[in-house]
């Protein structure tokens, strides 16, 4: 997997962070640099660690799945992307938290929630034999950066685009899954 594909993958995964940050940026809790950096750091850290955990689990069973690994990678990425699209299409009001989301339990919950999809991606990367070091760094830094961008835009644009950005992330993940499948079937 080349650097451009890894960057697209990282952007797709970071759309959850971006969407959440966009919404949180409209609150009065993330109005200073310190809470913004704290939130971005944790989102980036969790996004970087989850693929490693998935990759380690995937490497241990790789010999058993090598004949259908490309289908597995496509299926996982399509599943995650589909969930993101479905979530982006869902209607309903978001619950507004009265606690500072850049601290304590709320921060951990948000960090896990925005990075759970990265676990499946890590498993997929192991299934297709990709080394995890470079994707981990790119995914973490991209998530950190897009979280900061989302917070800044959220302050100016409000919550109008949060759901749409999650859909874009889902589409990117599905397209990457298709690329993996097509490149393996026709290589």
C-alpha cells in the first residue's frame, strides 16, 4: 500500500474525529488552545493505537486467511464505511453535553468512539500484509490535524456539516476497500 492510499485511508478514518470536533467546536468548552490540543492529541493517539491492536490480532491469523484476505479487507472496510455513511444519513438531534469533553471520562469515551473503526482497519492491513509503522504515524497525525481543523471550523460553521463529513469518510473507506479488492483480483 503506497503513501497516497495510506493518506486517503487516514483521512477516511479521521472523518469521525473531524465530525465530532466540528460539533464540539460549537460549544463553549473548547474555546481555548489547551482543551483543543488535549482533545486533538487524544483523538490522534487513539486513532494511531487502534490499528496497531487490530494489526497485531490480524498478523497472528494471517496464514489461515491468505486465500481470501483481499475479500476480508474489502468486507471490513466496506462495513466500516457503510456504518459511517448510515450514521451520516441518520436524522436526529445530537445530545449536548454539559461537561467539558476534553477531560476525564468524556474524553476517553469520545476517543474510543472515534477510533473503533481503526481497529477493523488495522486487522485489514494485517490481512493484506501491510507493515503497520507508517500507517500508524500517518493515521495519528492526520486525526490530530483534522480534529484541530474541525474544532476551528465548528466555531465558525456550527454543526451543519458534521453528518456530511462522516459520510465522506465512509465513502473514502469503501473506495479504498474496492481498490484493495480490484488490485488483488487483477494483479
